[in-house]
């Protein structure tokens, strides 16, 4: 048994041997290549890799060309599916070869550190297995299989005409029926009376675009009733009498400037022109329309090229003043191109949709049906989501039999289970899909993994699209910028709509149920959504798989072994319909280690809202993984093997309250673009600064230990954007704070600076040797405050910051604030728990500031001119002087200001736009200043102030309530619990 003094020598010798083993392996690997060592893919040479990449590019080009064709031949569709499978296999092998070439260079140092830290032989064996290289023979077999399969598929290429000499693409039969000024069918519009009146008023209004004619764009999703609305407007008596002539042109998909101009000429002259010369066609239009007040309808416009629009409308300037052009379109981009003032046609109410459905189901308006059928019909029409086209389709399905059994069957089986409704609606919607570019088609089809009514987070979708490789590179643009452009394109074409339940700007969107049906239709077998996870069975082999929780919570545990063998799976998601908390886990399951190993091609893995407590160590075998979400789980640690996932771009750990630290080797994930950690108390290892591609890092916790993360690591993270919350600022001096260089993080929109909360003011502080150096009061002298001021000064953000929050700061603001200016775009500021601050910073000079919250500043006694700022002496980035104080402020809140006694110096020109003023728990404040904007007041627990207000308004109170008439409600005001008193006054 070794003596205690010999142990350090043994450990040193062991470390030296390990280091020698690593170095010798690196030096020997080139010599061992001819022998096919498993650590290197030596059996694959550079020429073969180049040939494989070339084949992959050809396959991609063929598939992209095929997307522009109308392929109806089943054998050709199968051929394309096989070609797509080959594309994915080639991608995977190329990535695996790239990964193996990077493994030895990047993982050996981490492996050495972990072996040094290992205390048992079992742990050392685990570390060795974590980073074991892939067998070279397996890669060789995969490549040989790809070549053989490619030759087999290529031999059938003549079956699909994709080469230049094969002829023109076969056009698909249009699902759209040409429109005219005469409405189809009988009966009026239901629920469109106000829309018709508003559009009629716009049509008759004088132009405001600088031209002699007005342009009224009407935009809405497919089937919402744009054409029917315009037909109704054109046939209104006051509209017809307002114009000398009315012309209707159905533009539709195939847009050609000369062709559309010919249609206009044909509508005007009632005969087909015999020429194709644009100038001659324009002369004919001028000849017939000069001096006449005309109403011209361009129905179903798709082209968004401004020069094309200018060519078509050029001759319309000859019309008499008061002429109008109505444009209907599914594209917001087209609508805004013709006129920034767009009329958005929304869906019908459920009651109006039922009237549309009933009219088609019961053509004879005199037919009486039982109330029980009416109730079933209303439930069916509610599923139409307010879309008139869907209401008519539902009516057609119900019209087959006016019986309780048939209507109940339609309700229970789903409206879209029958072919009749699908044939009426989906082809019309698919026209919008057919007009999308190839990347947008893939992105939209991927949305079929989500259930109807799901609230989409734009940023999450962008991350998932990027992880799947749906984003085509465009120059120097980042994938996020391009993918955000894709999303905006889908919003512009009405595939997505802002969620009505969320605030605008939060990035939350919804998709109409019919578009969800369309997504499932076009995705085919590529995507599979399982909505009943406890009866799981998959007949096909999808590439993308999702589990959606049931409407009712279940405690039954899911068994995932049924998915063993799905080696080609690229997406595996658990999806909760609504936001969850840890008290109510949506999914109860276990993740078998063997299952993870089977998913060797996985790009996106979302285990959020499950009851898992740990990830299998085999997660390190998912070398293609780019997206990993573990939100709202009780996971405690991340395995070290996760640091071997070089392609990882997104890690989401929101609401993982049990997680206390990140793995040491996370600095190796150089492709990481998003790291969302759960809370500010997590231990972040050193090396975060090496992740220079990071764009989202909501929390940055400064560590106290030597191995912790220092603020200087922020220096190189210049790509950060969104919200950055920095905690642990207590132990910094100005020099260290300056190393963060926050001023060059131009993408940060919201910044939170938080010092640690000092709760025990009597506890003595100690120096590094453990000697007491005094209490808090000793450290709040001028020197201490000046040091804190210097730290805040050195944390200056960039001048375009939009939101700022400062918490537990114990310095003063006045000498620092002027050094931060200008902040011309700052819209919101919060100052919380700043216990040493005796006065507020001069905020009145900020031209864009809309919201202020001041909470728990117990030393502030006076709010006066210093708060408003000497605006004449403060610089602005636009070199303009601000003419009043707080020019844009709308909401001002003060809470828990125990020492505040006086508010003075408010002038009539101050606070011109203040709408809401909230004051809570300010017990010493006696009077409020007078505001010319007359904001709405909310006063709570301010005894002296409320007494003055009661005296001021006592003549207006007709009834003083008794104690029994007053009720109290517990509510949260920020971080403070208050009781709100309410009562009803009688006359």
C-alpha cells in the first residue's frame, strides 16, 4: 500500500502517461492510415469525398427541379422519393466523415481532463467509451451502399423528364375558377355587411396617393370571401351610380404584363385585341377610358414586382378624377405594393359561418330542421374557423342527407375525413402552396408536426428549420436572417397570423386549421404527428415525428420502445399544446439508451415537458444533432458526452430548476448559436467566450470560483441579440467590467444588470484570509459608492438599446448616467432594489421612453428637476434638442418607496403623453403634481396621499360604503403582494 506522500507522485505519473498516450496517438495517426485504424476514416480518400459531394449536389439539383413540375405519375413519384432518401443518406455520411476528422483535434484535450478528474476505474472506462471513434468499416459500408444505390436510381432517370432536352414542365390543372362581376350562387353575404359598407366608402373616396385614381387593396387568406365581397360592392346602387364604367379582370396565377394588359383591353372593348404590342394596347386603353370615371377590379393578383404593376397601371392616369382600382390578393406584399393602406378581410364569426353552411346544406330556405340538427351543424361549422369556403364545403357534406345519423357522423369523423370537403377546399388552398419557393414549401410542410390551434413561437420554428437544413445559404447572411425572411414570407401570404391571445411583437403566431390540413396533405409520409401517445403505432417510416399531449392530463407512462429501428428519423419532438409548469408534467416517459443510439440521423430532439431526470450518456452518439430542447424538465445534469456534438446549434434549458451547472466541455460546441439556461444561479464554466457564434444567451452568471465564468468572456460574443441578463456583478471593479465591452453588442435589445441581493446587513464581511473587515454600513461610504459607480459606467450599452433593467445596484446614478447617453431608442427602464441610491437618474431627456418602473429605492426622498434632467445640455445622437420632458412617456410606476416625501417641479409641458400613473406603498408621499395629460391613477397603500385625494374628491362621492361593503383581493404588483379594496357605490 502506497504511503500518503507517494500519492501525489503516482497521480503526476498517471497524468504524464495519459498525456503521452494522447500526444503519441496524434503523432502516430498519419503513419497508421494505411492500416485503417478505427480512429481515422483512412479508407476514404479525398477524391472519393469530392465525388460524393458532387453527386449530392446533382441529386439536390434534380429534386429542386422536380419541385417545379406537376408530377402525377406514381412511378415517378416513387423514383423521386428514393432520390430524396439517397440525398439524406449522402448528407449523413459526409457529416459523419467530417465529424471523425474533427474528433481527435477537439476532443482529446477534454478527454484528458475528464480522465484526470476520474476517481475510479469504472469512471475512466466510461470516459473512454464516451469519445470512442466510429469504426472505419461501418463508414466504408455506408459509402459503398450509397454508390450502389445511386447507380440503381440513376438507371431509371429517363422515367422523369428533368434534363434540358426533355421538354417543358407539365402544367397542373388550375384549381381556381375564373371570376366575374356577377356573384355566383344565390343569396346575399352573411356577416359582411360592415365590410361591404367600408369597402364601398373606400371605393368612392378621393385618391390620396398623388395619382388621379385611388387604389383599394383587399387582402385575406384563400377562401375568406374577397371576390364575393367585391362582387357585392360592385353591384351596390350607390357604387354603380358613382362610376361611368365598371370593368372586371381576373388576373390569377400566370402573370404576364402583356397578357394582363390584353385582358384589360378585352374587358373594355368587349373583343380580343389582335396585337401583342404593349404600347398599342396602352393606346387602346387611353382611347376608351380618357375622361371617364372608372371602377376597375383586378381580382386574384399574385405578382409582387413593382415594375410590372407600374406597366399595367400606366395608362390609367387618363381616367377622370375619382376613378378607382380594386385589387384582391392573398399576399400582403402585393397589397402593400399597390397601396400601403390595406384592407384586411378577416374570417367570419361562428354564427355567420353557420349561416353560410346552412344555406348550402339546405338550399330551400323554407326547410325547417330540428334544433338537435342545428346544434350539430353549429359544432361542425365552428370547425371551419370562420372561412366561408370551408362553410360551403361543410354544407355540401351535410346536404347529402338531412338526418341526425349523417350529421353526427360528419361531426365525429371530422369534416375533412370525407373526400367531398377536401376536393372543394384543399385544391384552392394548395394554389397558395404551389406559389411558394422550394425552401418555403419545406418549412411549411414541417409545420404539420404541430396540432391545430397551436401557438407557434417564431424563434423556435426558425431554429428547427435551420437544424433541418431547410435554409439555403445566401451570401454572408446568417441562417437566422434568411429563415426569418422565410417566416415573414409565409405571414405575408396568410399562412400564419399573429396570435390574438398574445401581445403584438412577442413572436407568437397561429395557423388556420385548414392550412394545418394542407400542411399534413403536402408533407405526405415525411412528417407524422401522433396525437394519442398512449396508443402508438407507425406503419410508415417518417423522417420527422412529433407527440402531442392529450387534451386531458394522463399519468400513464409512455413506452417508446415501439420506435426502435427508425434509423432515418431526423426530428423527434414532444409538443405541449399550452405552456406547462413542473407541477404538471405533460408527458411521463423514459428514454431508453438504445433508442437514442437508434436515432443516429437525428437533427432535432425536443424532450420538453417530460418527467425525465437525466439524459442517457448515449446522447453523444447523435453526431448530427443541431437542436436539443429540455425545457420544463427535472433534469439535474447534462452528460459530458454532449460536448462531443459539434453540430449542436441550440440548447434550450428553460425552467429546468434542478439544473445547477453546465458541463465543463461546453466550450467545444463552437457552432452553438442559442444557449437558453434556466436561471441566474447556474454555474457557468470558463470558456463560454469561445462560443463566438452565440446569438441568444438570456442569462450570463459571473462565477466566484477560479473555474467559473468571468465577465471578460462576453468580450468576443459580439453576435448576441435579444435579451441579456448579467448577474453576479458584486465582485467586479471598473477594469473588469470594461472587459465585457457591452457597447459593441449591437444586437442586444434588452439588458438586465443585476448585483447580488444583500439581505443580511449585520453580517460581517471577511477578506480572503477570513478576517472580519466590517459590515455593510462600512462599505457604503464614498469610496465604496464610487467603485460601484465606476462599474456601472463601464457597463455602458450601445446607443440603440430598447429596454433596460437595473437590480440591486448600490451606487448612485447621477454621475454615471450622462456617460451612457445618448439612448435615443430606449423605450422602457426598470430600477429595482437599489438600496443606496438617494436620487433618480435624469430620464426626462430620453425621447423614446414610454415605460418607467421605480421600485424599492428606500433612500429617495425627493423626485424633482434632477429626475427630469437638464435636457438642454444633454447630447442626442441626432443633434436635436428635446423640447419637453418625457415627451413619449405613457406609463409611470412607483412602488415601495418608503422614504419618498415630495414630488415637485412638474410643469405644464412635462409628461405630455402620460396615460397611466401607478403609486403603491409610498406611505410618506402627500401630494401629486398636476398633469395636463390627465393620466389614469392607481393609488394603493399610500395613506397620506389617499387622504388628500379623498378630501379633493369628497364632493363627488355620493355614498360612503360601510366596512361590510368593502371587499379585498390579493394581487401581485411586480414583486410585491398587495390587497386591493373595491366596493360598489349606490346613488
